[in-house]
C-alpha cells in the first residue's frame, strides 16, 4: 500500500494502477454489476480464547505525537518462553518518511519485564526495530493466561504517504497498526519475519477482542476509529475521550483532525466517511455512494459484510488506499480511479479482515483475491501475462522479501501478486464457471473466518475444482 505509478501491465486491466498496494482503474460506475454468486450464510463466531486488548491513544494537540498505553490478555495454545510484538511504524517505508514507534515500559502480570529491541528489517533512521521480544520469567504452557501492559510513543511523520503520519497543510493525523502488535499465530507460534523495502503489507495478527479503544484528542477535532463508537466524555485540558469497541479485529486504525464527517447505513452497516479540510466536502456523498454500490456487489460475491461499522478517511496527503479491519484510509484520488480503488479495499474486509493471512509470507492470499474481486465486480477482463518475465509470471506465491532482489521491487511485486495473481483467479473462474468457483470461494471464507489462512486452506476449498488448482500451481501460488 503505497503511492504507485501506472504500469504497462496495468494497462491491460482497463487502466488499473498500483496505489499503495491497491489497484484502481476503469471508468466511473456507480452501480457495479451483480455476480452469479449464490447468497452466503453468515459467519461463525470468533474464537473464544482470542486475545483481549485495551488501547489508549493520547494525541498531542499539534498532532505530531501520540502517547499510547496497551493492555493485552493473551492465552497461548503452544508452549512459549517469550512474547513477541511487532512495531510496524518502524518498517522501511514508514520510518524513512519520519514516523516511528518506541516502547518505554513493559510489565508482565504486574511485574516489570525486559524488552529486547530487534531491528528485524528496520532502517537506520527508525527509532527502534520492527520486533520487540519480552522474555517470560517462567515459560508458559498452553492455556496459561498472560497479561501484558505496554507504554509507548508514536511519532507521526509529516505528510507520510502511508499508514502513520500527520499533515503539514491541514489539521489531520492518521495512525494505524501504530501499537505493539502481538505476532502470535495459532498452532504456529511467533512470526519474526523482517520488514522489507517493498510497498506492501507485511504484518500478521490473529483476531483479538478490542475491549476498549480510547482516543484522547483536542475537543475541536473529530475522531474516526475502529469498531463501534461507544460514546464520548470530557478529558483533561480541553480534550475529549472517544471510546470504541469491537468483538473481533486484527488491527486498529485511527484518524484525528478537523474533518467533515458524514454517516449513512448501508445494508445494515454503519458507514462513516471523514474528509480532511483540503478534500472537497461535496465529494463525501460521492464516496458514500460508491461505498454503498461496491459493498452491495461484494456481498453478492463474497457473503455478508464482516463488520457492523466501517470508518473511512479521505486524506489529501495520501494517494492510495490502505485497508484495516472495519476501516480504510483513502487518498483524495481522481474520480476515474475511485470506483475500483473502493472495491479493492472493501474486498479486503473479507480477504485479510475476516480471513487473515501472513501478509509477509503469503501476500497473494489477500492481494490476489482482492484484485480478483475488483475485476469480477467491475467486469474487467483478465490481463495478458505474455509480456511479464517468467520470474514474475511464476512467482505469485513468493514471500514479500523475495521482491527486494529486483531493480524496482514494488513494481515487480505488483505485477506478479496483483496482476498475475488476480488474472489467474479470474481465468480459473471462467474455466470452471462462476457458480462453482464462487461457491468454493465462499466455503473458503466460511471455513477460515476469524483465523489466519494458508495456501493449504485454498487447496482444500478448491479440491473439487482441480482446474483452479492447476492454474494456481502454474503461477507459483501453490506448490
């Protein structure tokens, strides 16, 4: 997810363009055509022993720093002698633009604990590493409950075209994945994959219960958060405390500032759109209309929308779209690109939000499928891959670290994971028929809801459609 550029391969996708890890393209279409997908059943309940997280962000009046407090109650399903958290504002793309996260204190079960800072791909300009290890005084067994309290600070870099930043032109700041993120995968343990200099996501997180998200900000500012807005209360020194809660999310996003906010209910989902002062206020209705149209088409294709609330920020300092569970950060993009961008990011609510994946190890599981959904909803034909080098045509399943070897890593990554991956899924759907493919895709979503999926889960879901698996094997998505 990052500012992108037009690509030759993207031209075959009706003008699709990489925008911070998301694709856009095509002409405006307020009513995406319905697909042939059968109506889906609802999703299973989130897993019972998921972590419980309380977060508090105190936003400085100048919108340049955030003081954070986090409390995590974690019950591992494997033996562990250490806790691992990720500080993703310190990854290369974000840290080099001036943002960063530092941890000042850690307590485990009420006692002070050692915190080991590990670079794990962070650049020299980062204030700390992307990985934080906390050794336990005694190793934990499956089922042991561990309570961790962390104090931290987030630096918001100026005009960062990424998920953590603050504007120098208007009073607005945005910060997402901007807290120590527990890096546990059920049945697998800790993820320590390094951050890399590729424009894309590289995080992994199990769903957790967001018991409370408190955002303390100057009372003149609006706040967009994650989950349901419980209410507001007076805070110290002319601030307001905005409290949110969510039953199951794997990340948190917040936007604070002088925003124009409009809300509407779409298909039972509360949609909130906030525009900063440099975005034309009149476009709020256009964003809401496109969100409604894209959501309706995606519900037809993928099943019920996974969240009761959707918080959408439109920021003049950004040029892209970045997805989070129940929240999206958009740039103030050209209307010609808005349609596909909105659909792509909304598709991530199912493919990354509902069904998670290790974005650094298996990025195609969310980006290829989101591009596929965008193409299906808008009737975009599949792109020809004849002009792509073999290393790109057959590298869909490679981890994000693989793309650092190329002269233009982000472009190579996009060509393969987005274009080749999405195109392959569209072609496979055409081979087996939309009804059969969409039924298998919905079964994949139902079977893996609120968990972290792997390519093995795709193989299982499409086992009765070997043509699909053959196509995915051909491009290297499956072994």
